[in-house]
C-alpha cells in the first residue's frame, strides 16, 4: 500500500511539474507573440524586406520577397554582380555568377538555411505543426538581462536556444549549431534595434557571430501585402 501511495504521489508530482512547465511555456510564448504583433504577421500574405549585409568590411545590398505559403526570393549585390536564392513553391534554385551565369539547383543545407531566413513568422510559432519540440528551460541571466530561455529541437534534430527579454518579451539572442561547408559550427545571433512596421515589431539589426567571422544584417525597410506575381519566384530559363 505504501509503495502504491508513493508511486501515485510521484506520478502526480511529475504530472504537476509538466503542467506548470507547459503553462509557463504557453505564457512566455503568448506574451512574446503579443509583443511582436504576431497576429498581423500571420494575416499578411506577402513580405518585402530591403536590407544591407555587412561582412569582412564589405556592405552588400539585399532584397527579400516572400509569398505564402512558401515562395521566396533573396537577391544580393556583390561586386557588381547579383546573387539570387529562391524557392518557387516546389524547388529551390540559385544564381551564383562566380560559378555560372545559369541557374543552379538550391538544395540541402543551403536551401534549409535560406528557407529559415524567409520564415518571418518564426520557428516558435505553430512549432508543433512544423514538427518541432519546444521546452521552457526557465529564467536565466543572459548578456546582463533577465531572460526566458526556450530550447527548440527541430524536426531534423538540430537545436536552438532562444533568449527572450523578460522586460520587453522580445527575442534578443539565439544560440544554434548549423552546418557550413560540411562542418557543424556554433552561431550566436544577436537581435537589436527593434522598430515598429505597421504594428509589427522587428529587429532591424541581426548580427551572427561564428568562428569563421561575423555577419550582420541591417534592415532598411519592411513591408507587408505588397503585390508579387508568382513569376517573380520562377527559375529563369538557361
């Protein structure tokens, strides 16, 4: 009888702990989504972003267009030439002028990372439907700020740790491991200078720190519900 009571109590305690964690996770995400204007992001049909990428002393102008459910196109000026990465809803393609003026197949890690960039809703939104698992780690001190730490395990097994400012409910740091050149490297992404674009709060400076060097993206303009024809995302003929 004592063994049964102890076992029952243990089950109840574990169930209670899981409930509290789930409740805490839901509360943190709910406050975060409210802070960024997630309802407006979800309602938008298209996204346009103009930015500049800074790396190794170079500034590269870039534009990104995305159309639901999954079409995107990223264009970047590099030494007078235009690099393009795109997904037309069925297949990925790219143009890298230093390799060939003709379109090439975009697949594997390159396609995955490009599609993550184009996910303006963020991985935390509807994470279950996307096949991810999310855990609330707890309150921590990160970079001198009180933060909510959330661990996301993607459906491919990769892990990211999100740090949400407990005061603003905005993400200010993401720690991840990504594949680059056949190697797995650690990346710290810092998100700062949040601005309001028609009720949507977005970090206008995103800096990625890696062992291979730092890359920063500064957002110049962001618009929703611009009119994009599907032909914008189509691969040009060779």
